[in-house]
C-alpha cells in the first residue's frame, strides 16, 4: 500500500506511474480522491485535537472555580464541556469514517513502477533482459510433450488427480515423485549455500497475512478460501514467510534478512483454459521453493540483482536454456515496483514457459505489514521486501522431461543425479 504522505508529496510521480500501468484518465481520479479524503481526515483530526485541548483547559478552570467556591460559574463552564464532548463524539466518528474510507481507497491503488519498467499493455510488450543458451534444443520429429512422456514412463497422472480431487491436481508417482523431491532438495540446498535461512511455514494463512502481502483484496478470486475458519490456502510461501515480520521493528544491523521455504502452492487459476494449459503447464497445486528478502531501502536493488543471479545459477546447473524478461507496466503485478520473469524453453512444445518471478516491492508490502527498522540515528523507517521463485517445479519438470528425452529414455542433469540416485528415466 502506498503511503498517503508519498501520494500527497509526489502526486505527479504517482499519476505518471499509474499511466505506465495503463490507467485510464477517469481512473486517475483516485489520486485526487485519496488526497481529498486525507485533507478531511487531517482537518478533522486538528479540530478534534483543538476541542480536546479546550476541554482540558476548561476542566482545569472548573477545578479552580470549585476551590474558590464559585459553584455557579463552574456550572456554566461544565455545560460548555458537555457541548464539547458531544462535538468530540461527532468528530471522532467523522475521523474514523475518513480513516476507513482512506484505507479502502489506498488498498485499490497499485505500487508505482520503478523508472526502468517499460511501457506496454500486454505480455508481448515485456522487454527481453537477457538470454542464456545460444542453441535452443532441437528434438526428433517423434519427440513427445511432457504429458505424453508422463504416460510412457508412469511419472505423473492427471486423470487420477481428477478422480481424487479435480482438474489441475496432478498425482506424481515412481520416478516422477522422486524427481520432484530431488528438485526440492536441490533448490533448498542451493538457497542454504547462498545464506538463506530455511523456513517450514503454515500452508494456510489468515486474512491479515493475505492482506499484508497484497493478495487481498487484489487476488481474492484466485485464492482457495476455507470459509468456515476464514483461512486461505497459500498461493506461495512468500505470504507466510514475509508475514513473520508483520508488526515488527527490526534493527538496521539485522539486514539482510534472507529466508527460503518449500511449500505446495494453491491457485484457482480461474478462467484458464486451452492447449497452453495442458499437463503441468498450469495446475491448481504445485510445489515451489521461494526466496524472500527484507532489506534496507538503500540495498534492495542490489539485493534484487543478487536474487536474479541466484535463479540464473539454478537454471544453468539444470542445463535449461532460459531468458529473463523485464515486465512492462501492463503486465506488472499489483504489489511490485519491478519484476523480472524467468522463462525456460520447452523443446517439445516449442515455446517458453515461465518458471520464476523475482520482484522488488519496495515499501508497498511493508507499509501494509508495518514492517519497520530503526536506523543508526534512531529514526523508524519502512524496510523493503523482495521475493522470488527459486524455483516453481511444475514447468521445470515439464521442460526437463521434454528437453532431455532420448531414444533410450530421459536423461537427468548431472547436478540432480546425487539427489535422484539415478541418471536416466527408462
């Protein structure tokens, strides 16, 4: 959530940022609206403070009059205090209404894009930031997509998932299950080696946690909601891990705070259909290892670069050709100031598959979370938060199976063999 002081003091920058996100002219009116609500809030607060100060002054005067035996004069002043209390009650109600209205409107304003975010409306307008792998893998004409390979080698079963739960819930088995576990352990070990503390968080969160990281109200329709207990299945480990620091003031010397966690992730993916979502391309439950950082504002973009390099290292060790996209304003997530997406090349499908997003949220999440730190001068400031997928398994598995298929079976990348305990799927 943007800070109202920032919006008031940098109105033109906020409007330009929303234009980068392709806000229509009529939608930009929300900026003036929140400033107007805040003016009402501030003036009401001032009026209430003045009224309370006047009540205190008169109350002291009444006490002095009683001491002097001037009861009649004191009774006159007491009636003034009664009138002031009535006014204060009205002002308090008006102030609460203005504060609630302001928060509601602020929750609907997305983060302001970093100056480097390119203009654009669609994912086709995203900027190719980097490509790795000079020669994209080419397969024989009879090469199979991963959903056919899964049947041939008995690796995962989408139909059984439908029987047990519903569409989009794969069931892994045999070497498919072992490959999943191997990837999870590989990613966690790599994160541990990079200095990230491993966390095993809850897989359900309350409303305050979902609101703190920006899933609510923006992505409410995409989350599974256990309504009886009012809990949400996590769409990513980012939500519970970042919320570890909700309502906290950390010390400047605590930075950098580096956390990682493996969790299953649950997403309704409402409205997703078509050939591009076959097999593991888009599922409702998938496994992911997440990396989260809480940083000093002066160091957060340096940290973002480090997270990008970490994900690059994972993909290179897995020998998967990849490209990095800098997301344009129209494709940028609601909470993000700057996002880089990683895509791996699927040789059998002949297209790129997104496997990671690495983002800097600056103070957008931490303002909601009230996640602050004290600097060396004792001043309290909002920290910056970042997160990234390192990595999302479903499409990684798809690309590994497709790109490494041979006439003899599916080759396992060397970096994974110590984890799988086999070098081929036959």
